[in-house]
C-alpha cells in the first residue's frame, strides 16, 4: 500500500475488479462486519472482512530486490515476461 491508513503494509492480491479499477489485498483495509444469527440458537458475531482498494494506491514489489517498483515488459521467444524497472530482474 502506498497511502491511507494501511500505508506501508504488504499482502497478496486476492481479487481484481478491472471495470471498477479496484483490487482486494489480503490483510489490508480490514473492516468489522456485524453478522446476524442465521438459525435459532446460533449467535451473531463480528467478523473482519477485506474491502476493495483503488489499484492506483498499491504497487508491485520485486521478488529479487524487495523494493516497490514499476513494471516493464520483455519479449523473448518463450513469451512476454515482467521485469523490475529498478534492478531489471525478470519475474
């Protein structure tokens, strides 16, 4: 995360919503949700749920250098791969 209350946190991308321009990142932007009891005798509870985050407020982390980075692409005969703009490692 680049900004917001969870700025500086890291996590895996769970879902991508391309039309909305948002993503869900595991362990980031958590909210408390009150859940009503479904059956008689069952208790209601409060659970933590991840919310959507604008895709512009997150950035990829290079697996080699471990820094936040922009992504470039390299076309080889095997196909198109991503590369880190800082250390130029392919991933």
